[in-house]
C-alpha cells in the first residue's frame, strides 16, 4: 500500500485529497483501487496489460457462446488473420461473416494460456498456446487443434485495445509440424 500526502494525478484526473491510498488488488498485475484517506472509493483503473488479458478472456467466452456481436468490437476494422495454407483473412466483417456461417455447422470451445505480453506505446503483442475443440452440430468426429498464436494489438483512440493482426499456427492434435 502506498500513501501520498500531496495532490495525485492519474491520467486526466487530479485528485486533491491530502492522503490517497492505492491498494494493489492482484499481486504483480494490474488492478488498483484508489481511495481517499477517509476511505471513499474514487475509481477502479486497469493497466494496459490487464485490458489485453481481459480481451483474451472475452474472446474465448464470446467464441464459445457463438456471439459475433461480442467478438466484433474486440477487433480493429482492418484486422488480418493469417492461417496455415489459406490466404489472409482481411477485415472484421469478413471474419464475422465466416464465423456466422460456421455457427450453423460447428461449435467452438477453446482454452489458452498467455505466454507473454509486451506493450510499447499504442501497440502490443502477445503469444499464447491454444487448445481448440471444434464439434460438428450434425454429428461427426470432433476435431482438436492445438498450437501457438502470435497476436498484435493496437490501442484505439478511445483507449480500448483491439486485435490488429493474428498469426494462427494451430495444427490438428497429433500432427507433427
């Protein structure tokens, strides 16, 4: 816990309390609750890394739910997906159309582990290990793909982080590549 005894500026907000306490809510990463000396809560802020980790989690949840309306705002309008053996998929509307078409045939369940996040200004990257299960709705054998992805993110003018470029290196489980 840190206590400051002078006005404290966070972003565009100047806090003029005589004592402000910053409570680290999560060890080493990223969420802070700011209170005045008298205990009044002022606001909750997230660092860029936490926003990126939240985007990653939201992506998996929205994909599993088949909720395109939740996926679209997580992508830049000019997003590009690179997939093995396929031409680049360009634009969030192209992605949304392909995802909607797939919802009639399959369900997706995925889990992932972020291996690294690096941020520099309004650009960031993360690489992670994914496990994706694709289950046909009309029956048939489920397919499991595993592997790494490298994702570039961009911070938009409104402060949101969005997926900007994604290189997907997943292969069918058991294949040797």
